[in-house]
C-alpha cells in the first residue's frame, strides 16, 4: 500500500491547498479546471480534450469503483477508455477511496496514476477550490512536493495542443458501406464506436491532413483540446469541403472549427463547461436535452455567413451549442452526443448524420 506524502497545489493568485499524494509523486504545472460529474473518471482522465489541464473533481468520493480492464477491446479500441493514455496533467479530489469494488475493476485509481506518472492529490477542500475558480475563472496552477525544486507556471493554451494529441498517420476502422473521414483533433474513442455501430468505415486522419483528397461520403470533425484558432490548417481544409455538399458533423472543438470555417469567431469562457448534465435547447422548439460537455472555448455566431444559423443553445448561460447550414447537410454540436459514461440523450444525432449520408449517396448515384 502506498504511503501518502504531503503535496501542494499553488494557484497563480497565490492560493495554496495542502493535500496528500495518491498518484505519481512529482511536480507539474497546467491550467486548473473543474468537472462536476459524479461518475466517469476513467473516461474523463483519458479524454484528449483535457490535455495540459489539472482536473478537479467536485464530486467528493473518487476511486471507489477502481479502474476497468485496459485490455478489453471493441473494434480494436480500448473498450472502457476514451484514448490509450491519461491526458490530464494531474487529478485533484476531496476524498480518495483506496478500497475499490466493482465487477470490472482490475486495479486502483492510485495504481493507474502511478503507472502513467500522473500526480493525484487527495484531502483538498475541492469545494473551496471550485468557488475560487468559479469567481475568478480558470487559472494556472502548479503541483509541488517537498522533495523537488519549485517549478514555473505553464499556460497550455499558448501551445498547439491538438498537434500533441492527434494521430500522426491515417488509420482505418470497420468495413461498413458508408465511408466517413474523421479529422482527429483529439478524438474520443466513443465517437468512432458510435459511427462503427451504424454501418460505417471510419478513416481517421491527422488534424492538418488534407482530407478532401480522400474517397469519402461524409466528414466527422472531432473534439479536442485548446484554442481552436491554433488549427488554421484544419479550418482551411474544412472551407474546401464546404464548397461541396457531402454531409459534415462536428462535435465540441469540431463545432468551433466548423464555425470558424463558416465565418464565425471564438472566445474563451470564464471557467468552461465540464459536466454531465448541461441543459441544451434545440432552437425553434421547446425541446431540451441533458448533455455532457468539456470545453473552455465557445463559438460566436454573430459573424456567421447568412447560409448558417445556430442550432442549439445552452439554457444556463445562453452560449452557442451548435450550428447548422440552411440548405446543405452540415451541422455541429458543442456538447458530446457520444458521451461515455453518459447521458446519451443525443446519441441519435449519429443516426441523423449517417441518414444524411445515405440520402446524399442516393441523390448522387
């Protein structure tokens, strides 16, 4: 059993939180963000959208169901994770449960973090920490130990984080009748799973790859970390695709990139949307969905060209949650319809996307 050592979180405003180390005992720096989800920490920790971030869990009890089997596969992908590694810089919890119990657990959260050299802090007053982040906004932080020298703060948003998490070579999954190019700007594996369940072949390409040269029936623009303005090459390729009429579906960062290609702008939110239960309304209706979200930037729709319109809006703060083209089969969502561990209220949008591909193919035989 690991003996917990003292460890500290220091915020750029000078706030200091003392805790105990239950993960890898080392010093790191990044952007401190909070997630309000009650479950799903294996999925969150492996979400590439958290690259460069120190993640705070507001739900107090973490680790009680351990970590699932890393060797379990579906479609050649890890079944219970969103990528093949942990992407958060560090994990902060109020009460770490060293004793875990779940039918699918293979190891403890502590063991997993140590294996992948990710610091974990327990014993932190995460409620007080979250109140600071809500009032002052997301801020830089660093984790320091008594055994190591102090380190500098680090702002991950100055780097092209997408380039760090995207695949480097073209890969293909499945053998379905509908060929979909997925632009990997930090794609969660469940996007691929949701597509493969719907008679598709997924061609996964790097973020700066000219996918317009591929043989495809539709385009998926994935989620990913950081500032969308860093993905200029992706935006230029999307602009070329918009000249045609093959269906396009963007998720999270993909929504922002599609919006940039359509003439919109983006800005950074005060502390972002990172939770499982964000209410989103479909514009033109009274229909409201409960969604999962993870993003620090948001799309500004005021400068979209006249061919586009907002499709969804966040009920809490009125920010954009998706756009759609008025005549072509192009649409996007800021939320995650593929959300794992849920909610899955909006997974039907993958059916909408694949159906639009079938309709396009029928018209263009």
